[in-house]
C-alpha cells in the first residue's frame, strides 16, 4: 500500500469517527471498512455507488479568497442582518422565484401543475385549434424547491430539476424533434432514427436518436452534458464532439472538454438527493439555501473554499442537514430566522 493509500485510509477513519447520533438515527452504525473501500475505489482504484440515506464523507482544503468579492460583488442586502466583513452567498429575500411548478400552453396564461407531472396533449393549447402549420410551444418551469416530470408527444420522458425551464412543442413536426432548456433536465429519449432529438441549452446543442443523458445549463460556467447510455453528439457554433456512456462534455471557455466522470454526481438529483463530490462549501450552501429558501451568510470568506464530499436526501428537514454539516467539523453552521450562518 502506498503512502497516498495510507493517507486516504487515515482520512476516512477520521471522517467516519466524526459521525454523530443523527446519522445513527437514520441508519445503522456505518461499516467503516466498506466505506473506506468505496472511497478508495472512487479516488483511484475504481468506482462504486455509495449507499444513500444520510451518508457523508468530507475533505477540506482552503484556497485563497481573492476572487470572492468579484464573484459576489457585494456583502449585504436590505433584507438581511449582515455583520461587517461577512459575505452573502445567497439572498432568499432577493430571489422572487415562483412557488409552484407552472405550465404555459401556447398563448394561454400559466397554470399550476397538480402532482408536478405533465403529459403533452396535441389537442391542447390556445393555438391548437387553428389548424395549418401552427406549432404550439409550451413552457414548463419549476420553482427553487421542486422538480417536475413530463412525457412529450413522442413518448420521450423528461425530468426537470429545480429552478429550470423547458420549452417544447405540443406536437413534434418536421424532420427534427427540438426542445430548449434553461437549468437542468434528465432525458429518456424515445428512439426514432428518422427524427433526431435535439436539446438546445445555452449555446450547446445535444443531438441524439434515442438514449439517456443529463443536461445542466444554469449558466455557461456550469454547462454539462453527461451520458448514461448510447451515444450523443454535443455541439457549439465552433466545435462538435461525440461522447460515450460515463463521459461528460462541459464548456471550458469557448471549447468543449470531455472527461470520464462519476455520473452519480450529475444524476443524484433525479433520486431527490443532494450529492456533492469535492465541491466548495459555498456551492453546497447556495444549493441548500435555494432548496429551503433561506439566505446564506459566510462570516469568513476563507471558509467558502473549503471542499466537501456531502450527500443527503433533499426531503430531510433543514435542521438535519445543518447537523450533518456540523458533524463534519469543517465549519460551524447555525440556522435561524431564515438564515444559514457559516463561520
């Protein structure tokens, strides 16, 4: 066993020792050796899906915080009590997000979706009865704390993540099946060799005939196409690449970069789970803040770059999530009056 392997083993034993009564409340006592084996496989020996529930492991490394004020641009909000020198990572008061899954059919007014599931109906929509070549475009949007499912007219199944928007035709026509995405969605595309399915998302087009893949496009710095089955072609105006299962194509500046990835890190949300693989604490906290609609304040900008491995069900109470974060002993997190304060 190498020195690196020994370091990893020591790290895992230390982290498992930090798990407190909250983890025992949800699950039996952890099997340290099994968790160690899974961790080492993922980080150099191979990959193995880790059991969920509330299961976490963490590692931290602190980096310089020079770019923080450039990224966030401010450190206060009229709706928040922000101590001097603190940084607001997410302001729930400023986010006037919708509260329900909403569907707009053609020119009709948006309506709330009961059960968060939609079936495309070619006879619905304000313009459907006008006949001819009119294509009714529908818009499905999700709030910050809910997902939605839709079955398109061709049988394609789409799961839309929180804070996302899907524009799709009421009925597909012509030689291509095209939809537009802002945010994140998981696609199970109905196979049709004569009619390619194309997802347009923030300057990236993903073309398939029939397969399963995840598209994340909240912004250009966080745009990914991750493939689970089959083969897809990912294109920008300047480049085109084909990826295979287990690969991810991401925007790296103006270029597409293809990497082998742990697809679980990109699809755990479809199982209603938080999953962060060596992510910064600020990114984790912002996602938690958005999901629970609470503001996030860092007392120390330095803590924002602490990196964690963290997983928990999104159905958990926020108090449980806070307790898990505190059990890692990487930062002190308190929750009250609609705010997460991290120091």
